[in-house]
C-alpha cells in the first residue's frame, strides 16, 4: 500500500479526462509556489499527453507516494473565483459528471486549448496626472483632441476598441500623448463592439408589466416564473430589470435558447443601452470572439452578457440578475458530455450570488410550473398582449378524408391566398426538413434506411441527396430501386423543401422564405432570411421550429400548422408537453401587431382530448392536466428521474453492462414504491452512428434517494474494462432517444 506523503505544496487539479476525481501534482519546477492561486490553468502531463488542467486547491498532503510536477503555469491570475470553483464542483457532484470535463465545459475552446488569457488583453487610454488637472475647455483650438479629452474626463479610461468605434483616431491620441496628457495601459479585455444602434427610449409599461416589475426585488435571491402569453411584452420587462441592476453597477445575464435569437435580441439590447458593454457567447462565434467575450464577462468589463446554454457557467463578479428566456426550451439541456440543464443551473447561480432569477415563457415547462404551483417559485402572469394586439383565433382543419395537395388542404391554401392578397404575411410551420422524410419502391416495398441509424434517410431533392438527420450520413439520390431495379420510386410524406416548391408554384408573385437548418448554416443566416419579413412586405414564411421561437413579425396574420398530430402518439412521455408548447408558440406568431391574427391547425385527429383541451382552454389547463397525469404515473416533475445510458457497436455488450448495473443498484437499494427501476430498454432511436443505445430508467420520490445511489454506481462503472462501450449518467433526463 502506498504511504501518504507530506509535501510543502501539492496542487489538486481538475484534468479533462472521463474520471470522477481530482489529481495531485507538484508545482512546475522552478516556479515560486506563492504565485499559485486556485482558478489558474496549468499544463500537466497525463498518460503520455499534455493537457490543460485547472487548479482547484492547494494542499500540503497527498495520499500518493510519487507525484509528477505540472509542466507550466498558463495564467498569472485566476480565471475562476472561489465561488465559481465551488459551483463547478457542485455541478460535477449533482450531475455525476467527471469534474475535469465540467471545468473544460466552462471554458471557451481557445482557453481549453491553452491559449494565454492575456493574448486578448486590451489597451486602455487613460489621463496622466497632468491631464486630469486640465479644465474641459483647455484644448478649444483643437476640437478633436478636446472631444477626446472631455470623454476621458467625464467617463474615465477608454479601451482602444471603444475609441476606434467612436472615431477617435491614433493621430488624435498621439497628439495628446506628445502633450503628456494621456498614456496607454494594458488591462482586461472588452467584448467585440456591436454595431452602433440608435438609442430607443423605454416605452410606457402596461399595468401587468408594471406589476411584474414591482414584484421582482433585485436586492436578494428570489426565483420567479413569468408566465406571459406570446406578445405580452416579456422582453420589455427583462430590459427594465436589466436597467435597474445596471444602475447599481452590476451585471445582467440573459440566456436564450437558440443562436438564431441572439442577433435580434442583441439589436434590441444595444438600442436600449447604447453606452453599455454587451458580450455575446454562443457556438456561432469564432474562437477568438468567444474567448474575448468570455474574458470580458469574467473581468467584469461586460455589463450585459447574453448567450445560449453554456453561458451559465461563465463567472461574473458583479452579477445582479439572471434571466432565462423561453425557459421551457429543450435546448437548455445538454444531451452529451456533461448533461446539465442551464435553466436549472440558472437558479443555483442566482442563489449563490444572492440575486433574483426570472424564468420567462408563454408555455412553462412542467418542472418550472410545478415549482411555481407548489410555492417554490413566485408565479407572475401577464395575460394581455402589448399595445393593440389581440390573441389570434384558432381553428382546427380536419384532414383525415380530405384531398390534400402536398400536405395542404384546399381550405388552407385558399386562406393563404386571401391573406397574401390583402398585403399581409403568412407563416407555415412544418417540423420536417428536406423534401420528404422517406423514399420507397412502389413495386417491392424497399425503403431507404440509414446504414448507421435506426431511421429512414430524408430526401433532399434540390441537392439530389439522401441524408440522415441523426448522423449526417449522405448518399446520392437513386433513380431506381437497389433491390428490384424498378424505377417506380416514390417520396413519402412532406418536408419544408417539398412544401416550398408547392407554395412557390401556387403563389408565384410572393416571395417564399424557407427557414430550417439547411438554409441557416452560415453565421447570421437566420437574421438575413427574416429581414424581408421585418420590412413588412407580403410574403410566405415557411419553416421548422426555428420560426416558432421569439420572433416578432407584426405583419404575420395567418399561421398554418401543417400537421399537429406527431407528438400526440409518441412513446416519449414528454411528447404531449412539447407538442402543446410548440403549437402555442407557433400560434403566438400571429396577430402580434395591430392586425388580428388567425391560426389554422391541420389534424387527422381533431377530436383528440389533449388537442381539444389545448385549443379550447389554453396551455395553462393543458399543462395542469399533464401534471396530474404525471403524478399518477410517478414521473417527473412529481418524482425525480435519472437514466443510466450505455451504447456500443455490439448491442449485447451494452445490454449486459446495464443488466449488471441494475443488479448492482438493486443490491444497494432494492425496488420499492419509493424507488423504481425500468430496463434495460432500447432508446427510442435504438441505433445511432453505428452504435446501439440502451438505458435504465431510475425514478425516486426525491433526488436525495438518487444521488448517493448514482455516485456508488459511477465508482462501480469506472471499473468497466470494455473500451468500446460508453456509459453515462443522465440526471433529470429530458430525452428518451
């Protein structure tokens, strides 16, 4: 047995490897240990590789007899505060994730790769002692120098980036330097500048908006659900709450679900706060841009930080409020790696910082609604649309025995034509991309299957491709059946591409704008696609759920949902909830301006009780019925749930691993009314990218029963020697696929 050794300084490091523990190292040779602070990054040797690790603690004793020295210190200052270190360790414990991978996930890619943080250090122009003593009118004969001097006197030091955006040239700066009035210093980075926006004053709040605003106390922690119907002005409430905390010298954090929503949100925030530093953080940014914005947030230089799910792990020293827009959105849950929920972590971040968190949605998730109904969260409501806007009229269009043209009923096509003829806009929602979701042979019944997944290949006729939307396998479109060589090949079903062809043919005089992942591959593509619609000209917007989230298009007066039935008969118990949210969100795009709106929902099962309840009584009654159903079935959010996942190219190995995992867990905690096991069972998408996927579902009355059990399971599972098998714990799982 190894003897514990006493050392003067032992570094306890989070190394980005799939092991749930910290690793002990000696300081780098020749480095003064006094320069080491938790939160710094170091290069370390690990299993023949050189990795970037984060210093979590400095101790004096290790249980290992022989330790390697770290190779090199990367940062002179800490990137993570003590509070942030504790938060990231909590994430690792709660989600049963490798702690080194949690720290890696918290860093932008450039810093994960070891790029020095001072690579993006900003140059700041500041007044010298002599410059501070000058009166504001001292350089009246040199107006450009005078303007810069006045800026520095009134607002303090300025970054080189900001000076360039304001039009102060290097010639003007040099002139002041030669007079001994200013000098440069190196300091924290600033976010890349946003386009200069025209300031927009805050509008008059409605009575409901003002009531919500008065209910959020920015002086301490509170968690609130803002349930506001689409178009009720939730964003304006967000902006005025931000204004409050900014006035107190603190930072505001806003989470949005999709990259596509950030440009319009940034424009609106920049227009309201033109003099504030705003940082955007999402995967659509270049590595350098993202690192620069992250460092600005960490240094406290960014007043407002907006981003998608990973932004929640960004340390912010002056945090004053956390806002999660569209909190119900499934994209806030990470589905691989560290499987965290950004929405749930937002509550933890706010509690740690003693600041309010506001979760906003027109269609709250059942988890958040459950917390609000039980009094854990403050429940705020806004039922009236802002301004003159009125809720749209919703009608179901039965399609079971109707003659359809590429999936559209004659009645729907007639209404589309009439709406366009009035100079208004139409939004058509189809939650399938491509031309058709399947290709078949009419003679022998052959179907084009993905060779790597349990799914059909989607036909993309314009690209003459068959493509798998799960693993991105692609092959050329076939003209004859590969089995019987018949040329009787048919496309089954419809997608956005097929509908686009029909609508462009039927309404040739109006532009058809298709919005899906195939048309929005480039940066800012969604923003450019929607620009003509924002101009107000009559057009047809056609797309997937990317169109359903957060877009304000006041000239859209007709929304068409081509098929409302998909989620009503799914094996996933969350599917009805998501269907209801999606239908309500899509319907909310209609009639957001002064013009009234209509929604036409095509369905083969118009009498389905859940569909009827949603359309007749609204999402609130619909969601409460689902909560009652979940309680009876002992499913989340009434009970806590985790999935133990395994995948392998050989399905029997994954099943055997999970069978043994279940036996191990049952030996520690036998099944009971309070703790139940299901599985191993195949995932809804059993095979993906050539690997077969299975899971065990573990449900308990509370998380306190699950966490110790899962922690013991992780120790057991790390003894697995089959390197071809992958396993993971998915705490608070959102997907069964």
